[in-house]
C-alpha cells in the first residue's frame, strides 16, 4: 500500500473519531440533567473531536497553508471553551441552579454572603 493511501486511511479514521466525539458531546448536552455534567459534555469531547477533525484535514490536504489556517482555529477553541464553561458554571452557581449536594467543596460559599461589589 502506498504511503499516500495510508495517510488517507489515517485521515478517515481521525474524521470518524472526531465526528463520533462531537456526536457524543451533542447527545450529552441533551441527555444530562445538571449544569456541571452538561458543561463537561459540551467542552471536553467537542474540543477533542474538533482537534481530530482538524488533524485529519491537515493530513488529507498536505499543505502548510492549511496547517497555518487550522492552528489558530484549534488555539481559539482551546482558549474559549474552558472560559465559556467557567462563566456558565459560575452563573449557574449564582442562580442556584447547580445541585449543591453534588459539590464536595464549596469554595464560593463566602461570595454568597457578601456580593462582590459590596466592598465588605
């Protein structure tokens, strides 16, 4: 088998793996009940799925211009997914829509006593 055929086969496997991870992320967002597990499903497998798909695109197109385009896409996803999950989780905590019984340690309990802008 030629090396190009092997690279194409690896690219197909990476695309299928990435698509499967993105599908499981979507199913997890729909099926999970609480905010914390939905956030986990929305960030972890989705980001890894995108990375696998971008890797497959870079392998199949075999050009440095494509890699130069895909690297910022992956870096932006790696930077924004945890940040957005943190903000959604923090807001769910403030709205009390988080299951407090599932928390092992409540590091934000003091922030409920005094609002952050109250200065006390």
